């Protein structure tokens, strides 16, 4: 298998963490749809990363589709529960974390536009999503050790990826101080080799 993504994309990082936790070997090809010579649009018609190219050349896209596929490839270290209410809750955690990543990426891109093209209102709308998302996340986590149950699941990987992306792009958002329970979870996740090896970098 080949994964196409970048070192800065939180969605690519999420997939890389899952591959590491599942101990699946793969080739990592660095590419970004923002590059002029990018091959991404020819592989994913939506022009987005990550893309997982299977051995038969079938491309899978959208990180949520990819991680669910990977979790079903091998029986070890299952990250999604069997289809039931718990599975839906894990996927809800993932949707929340992905939404925070989407808002953060959008706000970051807006902040880099020329001054005359920027929309402060649009950027603030994205930041407000992050603020609400973090509050909801912290409330749902409470005093639990993990997002769901007593062991690592896809919920924790998604949340950890989102928090890591905020640290990377929005260090001024002091979510650790505001939500110490999220800070505690993130510190625990960052002790895992899968998180250490995939830390975002420019």
C-alpha cells in the first residue's frame, strides 16, 4: 500500500498513526495538492489528501474511509468497536475532531491570504468552531482515561491528532490550561511511538 500525504496534514497524520498502531507496512509519498506539480488531483478527483493507494491501484480517500478500511485489514489492535451504539460514539468523536481540524486548517489558510483578500469574519467563524469543539470535547471526556472505555480507540487517535494540529498551527490557543483533562490525555498519547513519529512539521 502507498499513502499519499504531507507532514503537516492532520488527516494524513491520523492515517499514519493508525497504520503504525496496526503495524502495517506502507510506502509514504509526500505530496500536497497545493503544489503546482502535485499528482494528487489525478489520483483523487477531489484533490485532497490523504489518499491510500491499494496494491491493486484502487485509491481510497477521505481519512475516515481510510482508517476504517485499515482497521478491518488485520484483527490486531482493533480501533473501532463492533457495529453498535459504541461504534457510533467513536465515529462521533472522530467527526468532532476532524471538524476541529477542518476549521483550524481553514482559519490558517485564511490568515495567509493577502490582507486585501482576507475576511476577518470568516476566520473568526472558524476559530469559534474550534472554541466550541474543544469545550464539547473536554465535557465529553470528563475524568475518563480514554475517550471510550479503558483503552485506545479511533476516538483517541482523532482527538490527539486534532490537539496536535492546534499546537502546531495555533500555539496561542492555550487549550491545555483551559482544559487540563484534554492536556492529560494528549500527554499520554504523545508517549506512544506512533504519535512521536508523526508529529507535524513544515
